[in-house]
C-alpha cells in the first residue's frame, strides 16, 4: 500500500488545493509531489450536502472519503495517509461552518 502525505497548497474561500506527496521506495528523503487534488466547499456544495441530510461531522466524513477517492484515482492504487489529513479536513471544516 502506498504511503501518501497531504499538504495544503492554496486555500481559497470556495476550494482548497492539496499537494499529494509520495515517497519512492518508502524513502522519506525522496519525497516528491505525485499529483494535486482540489476540494470544493462553496455554498452550493454545502447546500447539496445539507440536502442529503449531512451534519458537520457527516460532511467532514464525506470530504475524508472524497480525498481518498480522488487520490486513489490519481495514483491508481490503494494508499494510506501518513500525515496532513486532519490539517486538510480542519481547513475544509472552517469553511463548512461558515456556510452551514
């Protein structure tokens, strides 16, 4: 299973760009940006999630799963997060609270 680290790159009012870092052969000294993902959390996104009956914790779980799926599509394999997931989710949650 691939080890991945998430690093917030650019934070906007309606989306967050995240760098996806991997470590070839498990060597942290060889860290490289593998790809980037974007998490959208504009008011329309929040309204859609609320319409699905999700509360703040449910929305946070939605974004956790969304991150996993987006990264898996980009790296074409299962992965485990070695850092950054909570930091990314905390940023997203800050904006979810504003729109909730």
